C-alpha cells in the first residue's frame, strides 16, 4: 500500500468525504453532504482524514461538548457543540470499503486519540454497532451499555475512553 498521511480536513475534501460516508453507511445512517460540510467548517479540529497518494480513504469527525447525551440526534448537526467542551463525541469513523480490513480504522483512531489528548480533552464518546465493540475496546474504550439512540433505525452501543492520566 502507498504511503499514508493523516491530516486535518479541508473544505475541498467535502465531496470525497461525502462519497465515503454514502458508500460505507446504510440508508439514514449516513450523514448528508450538508451535515458533513457543517462538521468541516464548524469544528475542523475534530475532523481528520486518512489519505494515500491518490485519495482520501477514510476519516473521523466529532464535536465537543460540556454535556454528553449520546442519543441526542441534534448534536450530529453540532447543535450544542462548544469547541471548548472537554468531552468529544465521535459522529463518524469511516473507511472506504475498498480499503477496509487493512487496519485503516485503527490508524485513524490512534491518531484521533493522540490529537484529542493534545487538545487537552478529557473523554471521547461514541455509539457503535455490536460488531465494532471489540475494535474500540482495543483502543481502551469501555462499553457503557446499550444506547437509547435509534439513529438510522439501528441498535447502538455507547462507549467511552478516558483521556485523563493515560
């Protein structure tokens, strides 16, 4: 595989990020192009992309808050987002299907965790499908239980990672 780079998102990445989101998530689970643009412009510090020499192959985006409610659908539109918030809520961890199964999500997650520590955030939260619990647990996330979220009409689990003294 060619050389990989992880960097902050840029506005010109919108079309490729939307394409990856659309082909990787089923139906209503995928964010709209408008939501992705809002995440890029509102909180680029919480939006990283992984690219090879040809294209972006995956990304993570998130918002910051002082009060975490993982089932809050409005937060996906960054309603309640505060860049000074000590808590990070991940909205998408996604790798284009062509590149899945090669550890790309792990590379993204390791970099994202490091960046959030550098930003002095204290905790990272996310919701995920059952089959992804073990992947996040490898990065130190703790399973908090089933979520009240019905995002995309699916069943979710809540997880968190403390960034304090680790």
